[in-house]
């Protein structure tokens, strides 16, 4: 966790002049949640891209397994997005 996020989660923030000010709890938690969602999506996309690279680098005999791996990575990515979207709707 970055020092900036730690400060925000402690409800502190420096303004443009470096003066420490309080930040609203709600705003901080919204930003924290959005950051968590973005990082989850990035990790899932990294898995999809790795699987896609594996398909491109696969020899003919490995191609079928590589495509299956890509399909699984895409399904996991879609499931993660659905889960996060559902959490937003419910939370």
C-alpha cells in the first residue's frame, strides 16, 4: 500500500501548500475501493495477456493447450469483473 493511500485511509491529506487537512471518510473509502477494483482488473488483464502471448509463442503441438489457457484466463477475468460489479451494486 502506498504512503499516500495510508495517509488517506487515516483521513489525512496535504493540500497544495503542504498543510495537512482532514478528508472525508466516504471519499477516502470510495477512492480506496476504486483503486482496489482497478488493481484487480490490471492483474486479471495481465493473466489474459500472458495467456495470449503463450498462444502466439506456442508451437503447433502446444497450440490447443495454449488456447485453452487463454479461454480460462478470459473466463477468470470476466468472473472477476462480474464479482466487482456485483459488489458495487450491493455495497
